[in-house]
């Protein structure tokens, strides 16, 4: 799965990366995923979170191991996705330039018991960002 911004450059870059890693990868974005307007950015993050939550749960149900590898992108989006990954992914990994090994940020040892309530009322949370 490749998450990209909702810009011509973001879509084109994701398409090039997809060609290299293979067309079996899924391109994911959210309408308005830009940093030029705070309101649209927040709505896009809510939409992206809902998409990723659905995909991660689906992959887990199929017995897959979920790894977040955040490379490049907006600082604001990376910070958000890093936190999301430390809560919902099985692993978060990085390859730093010149580093001889894969670096891992451990999953946070928390369980969000309120997550089902949030999922049930996602429309309310999304509206609060409009």
C-alpha cells in the first residue's frame, strides 16, 4: 500500500514507485490531502485514517503482518502516520541513509478500547474538522 498526497506530483510519484515495487501494491490517498488549508487537511486525515483502519483490519483478518515504512512526504503527514502506525501496525520500520540495518520503532504498548466507539461515530469526528 502506498499513501500519496492528492496532488498531481503526489499521484505521479506514487505511480512511479508502484511501477518499481509492482502493480500489486495499492495506491491510497484522501481527497484534499494537502497542507495549504488546515480544514481540508484535517478532513483528509480523518478520511485517510478511516481507509487505513479498514485496510489494516482487513489484512489482519487475512492473517497478514502489517508493517509501516514511512519514507518521504510532508512532515505533518509523516508525524501523524508514524503515530498511527505505532498504534495500529505490527511494526514501523525505517532505512536511514548510510545505515547498515533496518531501524524499528516499537509498537506502543496500548490498546484503544474506545476505537469501536470512534469507528461507529466516524461521521461526527469528521464533521468536527470541517
